[in-house]
């Protein structure tokens, strides 16, 4: 049958069309039915033609036989049906080609840009680190901190912070011990003489041992943190917390304290007076 032949030709005509088999059969069926009804409107009945031929024969005119009329009436719908099928096939084929072009455009690989090598980071510059403040700015006349040597700078900065903290406590203690002494140490000489006394020497040894525990065990440097960052047991928050301003203050006060302690020791060795007595 015609429908069977059309169904069998669907995979050949429309291999790339994304239509189900049932949808294709229904569409072709509706197209065939409409074409057949349209063809009947343009074909004259065979009976009327035969009657007209009989009258023409009586008048002696050349008549057209029923076979010829029937043949023309059969050929006309078949031709119309074939033309309609060709148009439908062309339209569906064009849609399938558009679908394939769209699919290829969608599936086209996106060109991958060549990996751009990022520019190397600028070399480490100690002049841009915390602690460079007015009026001296970056003050390193001997050249200990070298440009590009971040590891060496971290060691120097850690030592500077530790010495500064010890010097600040030492300078404060040199003044306070003139007025206040720990119970049991009233007879200990004030100033540097405490280190050479019997009881004072024991305290000095204990202080060195405690400092070693903090230095080697508790307060070890961490490459993931800033130099001197060993935690803050008493966090005061902003503006007294961990920020560049407070770090600059700590470094500058530590530097001043190291000069202060050095001056107190030299003056006491020269005059025999403690830190407070040196003002008199």
C-alpha cells in the first residue's frame, strides 16, 4: 500500500530528523488525505463526460472515450500527491539540515586560549615591610637585610622582635626594682649586683631555663605566620589588636628599649648606680 511504502521510506528520506515514527506517519496521513480531497475538486465526474461525449458523437464531433477520462482522473490525483510529497520531503529535509547545522554549531569545540605564563612576582623588598617608619625610614647601614632574601629577613625580624620585648621588660624592671623587691629578695643588691649574689644567681638560672622553654618549645617561628606572631593571650581588639600600626609601635619601642637597657648597664658599670640613681 501507499502508506506502507511511505513508512518504509521515512528512514531513508529523513535519517537526521528528530521525529518519532508515530508522529511521521500521522503527518503523512493527514497530508495524503488533504491532497486526495483537493484533487477531487478539480476532476469532473466520468458520467458527465460520457454524456457530453455522446452528444458530441451525435453532432459528429470527435468524442473522448470513458477510458481516457478515467485515466486522466486517476493520473491527476497521483501527480498532485507526488508533488505534495516532494514539497513535504524538501521542507522536512531542510529542517533536518538546519537541525544538524545547529547541533554542529552547538557542539563545536570552544578554542582554548594558550596558557599565559603569569609574570613572576617582584623580588622581596625589606624596605616595604612593617617597621619602616619616619624619620629614618628603612635604616640598615650595614646591609644585613638583603633584597630578595625573605628567609634571612624573617630570621632577623624575629630576633629583633624578641630582643625588643626582652629589652622593654628589662628597662621597666631596672626602674621598678629600685622601689619594689619580691618577698625573700629584700637583701639582694639592686641593679647588676643581684646577678652575682647567691640568691640572685639562682633566680638568674631559673630565668634562663624558663626563657629557653619559651624559645625552643612554646614560641617557635611558623613560616605561615608573621615573624614574632606567637599568639595574643590578651587581645584588646582595635586599635590595640594585631595591625600594622601596633606592630610598628612594638618595633620602635623595642628598638628604643634595647638602647635604654644598654645605656643603663654601661652607666651602672661606670658609676655603680642603678637606673633610678643615675638621674640624681
